[in-house]
């Protein structure tokens, strides 16, 4: 089942709306980063730039075969061994990587999905303890040129609440400002024995909302 409101404008326009290097920098992707899995590659906007800077493989998938074809076609030959792009329904078929095998899972512009808890659970499952679940989405506090309707657009607080419900993420949640139109949330999978966030503790995460509203 395709995520609601996940249609794409033209590739050039979509990519003009994202500062991809700044977003990857903010999450700390670099030469030490191992394997990454991405839910919904789209045009490969966040598939190819990471593979150029990490040592691992990027496993990506999309329900739309034209998106996977475009991502494959854009992959330089010398990197193709480290890009695995598959046509797949992430909801029905899962993410297609072994449990705990990845350094990071990208949920970029996709968490306005139905059943966000299940998507977070699937993302958490595929990263190693201490691994990163990296989320970006469109801001709701400023007008944006694209993005799903505000009614289904998640806020940082909403994502914080979902992460707390799902549990198994280590505090603190890190909120990233990704000008001009996005915010990011970095969740780290708990190590065994580390406090696991479940239920509603009084102050589980550090959410720097001032940083967002001052943009
Ligand atoms: C808004 S786009 C974001 C693409 C990319 N993450 C980015 O930020 O550039 C969402 C993508 O998710 C794909 N998608 C929607 N539902 C999906 C599903 N159930 N399984 C896999 N991919 C899906 C869509 O085809 C689309 O390419």
C-alpha cells in the first residue's frame, strides 16, 4: 500500500527543495558509517549522496518501480556494488535487511504514513544497538512549497510521542534544524541493559523547539 500523499513533483524541483549535504552532515553520515537502509528512495535524492560518503552499502526500496529504476540509473558504475535498490512494499514485505544489521535507517519525508508506530518499529529493528533512525519531515510552523497536508504532517513532538510509545530508543532524542523547510529527528536504538523508553516518563527527551521556531 502506497503511503498516503507520497506522490512526487519533478526530480529537479524536488531536489531544489532539499539541502542534501547539510542534511547528511547534520545526521553525521561519514566514512565511518556502515550499512544504511532507506524506506522509499524516490528519485534517489538521499540514496546516492550517502553512498558517496559512507563505507557501507545503502539498501533502498520503493513501491514505485519507476523510482527504483531512476535511482539505479543515476547510480555511478563505481558505486553500484554498494547500492541495492529493490521494488518492494515496505509495509507488506518489510525492509529486506537482517535484524540489527544496519548502522542507520532513513525515514525521509515518509512518516506521514498510516501506522507510524509500525514504521518506527520496523526501522528500529533493522539497526544495531546504538544505531540511528534518522527522520526528516516538512515543518508545520512555516509555509512550505511541498509536503503533505498539515493534518497528517508529523511534528517533532508527535514523533517524540510515537518514539516513546514504541520504546527501545535511548534518550535524548536529538532535534535538528534543517533550513529552510525541514526538521530532523535522530533516534538511537537502546543498547541491551540501557534504559528503554516506554510509557510516558516526565521528561524523556531533549526537544529544542526554540531552535526550530527561531529559524
Ligand atoms: C515523498 S517520497 C520521499 C522519497 C525520499 N525518501 C526523499 O525524501 O527524497 C515517498 C516515497 O515513498 C514511496 N512509497 C510510498 N509507499 C511506499 C511503501 N509502502 N513501500 C515502499 N515505498 C513506498 C513512494 O513511491 C515515494 O517514492
